[in-house]
C-alpha cells in the first residue's frame, strides 16, 4: 500500500511540474481507457483545486515569478511594475464599486419615483361635477 501511495504522490508531483495541460491530458486519456477512473480524476482535480487558474498548485510559477534574479535593476523594475499594477487594480476596484453604488442609487430612485407616481395623479372622477 505504501508503494502505491508513493507512486501516486510521485505522479502527482510530475503532473504538477508539467502544469494544468498535463492534468487535463491525463484526465482525458483516463476517460478514454476506463471512464470511472477518468471520472475519479475529474473529481480529484476539482476537489484539489487544480482546475482553478491560480492557487496553491501554481507554486512553480509563483517561485519563478517572485524569486530574485540576481540582477538588481531588473528586480527593482519588476517590483515597481507589480506595485503599479496592484495600484491600478485597487483603483479599478474602487471605480467598479462607485459604478455599483451609482447603479444602486439609480435603481432606488426609479423605485421611489414609481411609488410616488400613483399617489400624485389627480382623480379623474366625473361624479364630482355639478349638473347644469
């Protein structure tokens, strides 16, 4: 049993190293060969988070992208660029929040206007007219 567990861990590490396309290819091949294994593969990929675009299994990219290169100028440039992108992301999120608030306010104003309209209409009752 320990050998099988070791083999699975080794295979998992190799697929992680090759990335998401390798996981998808392995799943497709397993569906072709024996569909219950392919189904188990799919459930495992979803459960473990390997189908997400970023997360705990993107460690290889994370280490490469943020580890120092040894070139001070490039590392400084990369840090400034990442900081600028984070600032832009924050500004964009604030912009989206303002848009949501404006949309909410507009919808609320429309609701309140629709509630006021029936009460503000004059009565078109002809019974109040005096006969001549």
